[in-house]
């Protein structure tokens, strides 16, 4: 069986997980810091794809929720949580 994503030793593992789940209205400096960590990680692409296809909260692969949602719209991907928001 092939594992679709390989997340061995991501850089986020060396930081507090809650940093990647900023509150709404978090300042841009905080988000830029998180994205800079993601930008140096060897798993950026895998993590971004995971976030696009599975997560509505947090920063994944350097992408904020709004950025991932735009990508999902282009790809016509709707996550179950997003379906609940529309209903």
C-alpha cells in the first residue's frame, strides 16, 4: 500500500502546534512567521496538498484557510465541513 504523504521530520514539529492555528484577526507578522517556517520545510508541497484536500483550519504548507479555499474552488473540491457551512 502506497502512503500518499511523507511527513517525516517536518519543521513544524519543532514548534508549538498552536502557532499554526492562529485566531481570526491574528496579526500579519505572526502569519508571516508561520509561513516562513513552512517555506523552509522539505515537506511544503505534501503539507499544502494535505491542507487543501483535508483541512479548513490552520496554516498547512504555507497556505492560510482562505488561500486553500480558493484552490479548492478552482479544483471543485468541497470538504464536508464546508458543506455544513453552506447548509
